[in-house]
């Protein structure tokens, strides 16, 4: 088990490389050199993206948290994992990484954890507050030695709609955000199937559809082109949802 101190250092180092990457980007540099007013605006934009989502107390937990979208992947493989309590399930971390990982649920639970009580906002017009515990994504990406060519993290899920797999993606700012975790525990209980067992993404500055459930594989990529419909997510490809769903 990595100590909290090591974990914090890890997150710090990753956040730094994320900032460097942003500053090196030609677009951001152009904005940064645009003038004092523009500089302030762009800094505020960057700062806002790194700001924390509101966190709540246990008194605020929603008595009922709706299951939305798919309630359970239909594949026989997923049914097998349910039957064995995800004992031989493993999360794959690959793509633009030097050290691809395969992590069991036990390994994910033994890593440093973060717990947060946050509100999920669905575009369909409902919200719910839940308590989530999981591993910071930044720690996994650091452990996997993510390449500085990576611009997006793609989450491949076990479920599909009419045979079309669910997936989502986020950029490095969200990926390295301290509240971005892979949650295996909800309201202090093992993550229920309906809410994405064995693990689901919590990316708390984004709308509900970014909170990928049933995550099987994580892929670091330089571009979203060529991945499924190329727009970065199931709803983005098929229903015109915006890829950027920041709140
Ligand atoms: N794999 C997968 N992830 C998903 C979905 C889905 O259907 N499949 N639905 C999304 C939508 S639109 C919302 S609002 C939330 C719902 O999460 P919940 O079921 O825990 O409320 O998960 C998101 N993540
Ligand atoms: Mo949603």
C-alpha cells in the first residue's frame, strides 16, 4: 500500500506535467501572449478547469440514486464476472504508456483511495448526490508511465446499445484532476451492478454521461480519430452530445 504522502507527491508531479503540457500547446501559448486581459481570461479558464467540484456531507446523500442508461452489460463474459464476484477480472491500462497495466479489483482497492460526496447531473434533468471511493486516475496513469504524447484517456465499457459499445473520453486536464477517480465503492458499499460494477469513472466536473460505468479498459491516445465514431463517446457519436461536458 502506497502511503498517502507518496500518493500526494505522485499527484503533484502528474499535475505539473499536465500544466507543462497545456503551456506548451500552441493554442494556449497564443492566448497567453495575446495581451494582459486575454492572459487573465485564459488563466481563469485553466484555473476553473482545475477547480474542485462541490463536495457535500453524508446528510446530503440522496435517499434514492437513480440507475440511468444501461443497468447491466448483456455479454456472457460480464455475467461470468458477476457470478465469480469479479475475482478474476482485471482492468487494462494501455495505449500510449510505457508500462501497460492489468490491475485486479483487489489491487485497485489496495492502492491509495479518495472518497468524495458529489452531485451527478444528468442532461435529462435530474441530479443525485452520492459518496464515491476509488483510486485517483492520475496515480494509475503515472504508474503506467503515460507518454507525453497522450492527449485523451478513453474508457472502454462492457455494455452496448444495440451492439454499439459504450465508451467515453476525457482530456488530460480532467484525467489528472484530483477528484477524477475510478470508483469501486458507492455509499460505502461495493459499487452495485446498476451503477457500474466493478468500477466506474467519476469525473466530477462533468455531466452524467461522462461518468463511464462498467469500465474494462483504459487507453491513452493522442487523438480520438479512429476510435468508434471519432467523437469521443457513445452519445457524442450517436446523439449529438457535446464532447466537452464541463460543469
Ligand atoms: N457504460 C455506461 N456508462 C454510462 C451510461 C451507460 O449507459 N453505460 N450512462 C451514462 C449516463 S447518461 C448517466 S446520467 C450516468 C448514470 O449513472 P447511474 O446509473 O449511476 O446513475 O452514467 C453514464 N455512464
Ligand atoms: Mo445522463
